[in-house]
């Protein structure tokens, strides 16, 4: 089909239909990955994990593989999410971010199923940035204290700061290696020439 000869109305209608079909295909992919994981078929192909199978055999990027595997786990835990993915109300990215959030919060105290569903509801029809802000607001962890000079760098056309995060672990403090944090997500407040605190915008 020569799309240059298709009318605007038909082109837009076709695109909407294709996007809908793509979301249905997403869920089929997730179901297949779940069954492959259950049977551990990735091991038959010499892969140590489902993630390795997705990257090495299916040729997904690391991010694509991670999002799909996290979505598989979420659908297994909360089957109702599948309909939200098909309808487009939930993106795979936001589902994966919710899974990361639940895993992190579970280290402090397990979240009840009702609380998880309520949070998932808040992520519906939200952009990735909006979802990140919601999860940050719901987090039980305080904003990390950042020590050292904040150096602004440009990576992939976004502004990042290179920071070291100090966290309290029992009675001791542990300092991470330098990490890149997107500066648009944080407001930096100087406490001294060698210390800053990163707060969400």
C-alpha cells in the first residue's frame, strides 16, 4: 500500500487500529514469556535466565526485556492489569515502574493487594514523568542526601547531575559510587560548599 495516496482520515484510522492491535500483541508476548519462564525453556537454549533469553535470542534491548519481564510478574500477581494494557490505560513502562516500586517498598513492609491496586489506578493514563512523580510521592523512603560537588552534564540531550548518595544503614552510613540523576527531577538546595540535598520538583 502506498501510504502517500491514502487520505488523512483513513491514515489516522489505520494508525489507531494498528496501535490497538499492537497492545493486544503485547499481552500475547507477555503470556508466551510467562509460559517459557514456567517451563524454563530458556535453559534449553543455553540461556541462564529469561532476561538473557529476551536479550540474546529475542534481540530485545536490556530495557525492553526488563519492562516485559516486570509486566509478566505484575500480570501474574494482578491479572486485571492485562485489560488496562490492552486498552492503553497502562503502558508497559508504567507497569514496570510500579513493579520496581512494589519491590522496593516490600523491603520495608509488604504492601496490601488493595493498596497496590489503588496505586495502579493512579498510574492509568499517565505519562512516564507523571507516573514517576506519583511513585516518588507515595514512597516511604526519604529524599536521598547527596554529598559532593554537583556537576551538571548533558547526556542524551538531557541535563544530569553526578552525585554520590549517602544512606543510613543501621548505625552506619554508606556512600554510593557516583550516579547520574536527571536534574529536571530534582531541586538542589545547597547546605554547604560540599553538601547538597536533592528534593523532587
